[in-house]
């Protein structure tokens, strides 16, 4: 087991935990706050390893550390929402486990503490009041404003920086992911695990090619972007996965931004540089902006119960009208 990733991307957090551990100043309840993918759970497991490691260094090699990584360490308890919330019964089970006599340090990690029910929170507060000195709790959240003040006041808050696009790019390149695919994926997520999953998904390659075909057909008078979309998007219909349509829209938005940067000779951080070098942009800046606004407007509506395929077809008709002046 290695904690190299969290050490690399959350240096300040690891420095805080290491310093507190060495000076015997660890508190008994932490609230880790950060966006999705900011390695909060990895840092929680690192802290658990510091507390339980046979070498006191989170070595990753001793029996305790290996058990923590596998999720089999008897002194580490992980709680995650059941059916969208953390229930009172889960906290009572935790309380029962910790009521058993043990001389070992014991750690509980609760993911998405902001999703705890009122009854769950009340049980947790009582548990924290009664917990002994060998008990350590690590609460994780993406939204500190949704965590009730009594939980916040009883915890040391540790803020996590989001993983930057450059960090995602670096991680993907290190793993041999091709340039353009890495560039595109890095615009879709700041969650490294999700980025790796997307990069390994063959459908994503097809979505990228679809965006490129549709996006550049807009620039050619002899092409009909609507027909290009219809003939090349059958795999989206067959997949019937809303997330794929959302990725299509987000990548389309990236391409439109790239076109505008290209027209302004601002080539830094362009995703589709090779594509734009090989093709000409025929539309005016005003048209490119209007097309971007059409896509953004449609994306803002996707929270409603709509037929994604029919709606995107309607969006493409609007885009064609814009491109034709």
C-alpha cells in the first residue's frame, strides 16, 4: 500500500497530520472538507495508518497498514450513506462496536457526514461525548455548509485543495494516456479515480470523435451538422446513458471555447489544438459565441425529465440555423 498520491497532491494536509502525530497533538474528531476527488478518504486512511502502524510511520507494509487498505482492519470502521443518507441505526452499530473493551486505538471514518439524518447526527453527538481517549473520528464532506454547527464546533476542520487540471493531466500522462484523450478528460473531472475510469472507457473515445466531427462540420458549408450527428451518434442512443450525453455536451463546450481562443490567437491551454491546426474556422466570433450559448442553455435544462436524444437533436437544429446565418 502506498500513500504517494495523497502525499503528492495534498502536501499541506499530510504535513499537518504528520506534525500533529509526532507532537502528540492529534485531536479526536476531524472534519475533512473538500471537493469530490480531493483525496479526503485517502487522507483519512493515512491518518488511520499513522495511528495503527506497527512502525508509527504509516509504512504501508506492516500487517495493520495492509489491513487498512483492504478494509479488513478490526480497529477501523467505515460508514457511508445507505440509500442517500446516514441513518441512526448505523451510528448505533458504531457505538456498539466501540463499547467493547479494547486497549487499541480505534478509528471511524464517516463519508458524506452532511447526509446524516437528524437522528443520526444526535446519536453521533452523544457518541462523541461518551467516546474514550482511544477513539478517533474522521468525518468527510464536500459541503461544509450542510454540516450542522454542533458537528463543526466539535471537530478540527481540515480543508483540502481541489486536484488541479494540470495534476490530472500529469497523472494521466504518467500512465501513458494519449495526449488528446488526457486533455479532454482533464476538463471533465478533478477526481483522479474518475479520470482514470473515463480514460479506460472506450465509449469516451467515440464521444470525443463525435464532438470533433459535429464541431468541425459546423465550419463547412457543404456539411450538415444535424445529419452528421444523426449518422454518428447511434451508439449514444443504444447506450441510453444520460452521463454520456452530459460528457458529449461538456466536450462540445470545450471545443467551442477552443475555437474562440483560436480566433483570438490565445492558444494556451487549448484542448483540441491538433484538430484546429488541421482545420479552418469559417464562422465569425459572434456565431461561435452564439453556438456556445445554445449549448450552455441546453445544458442548464438537463436537470428536468427530458428525452436527451430528442432534445440534443433540437439543439443541433438551432446550431445549424445559427451557422447558416
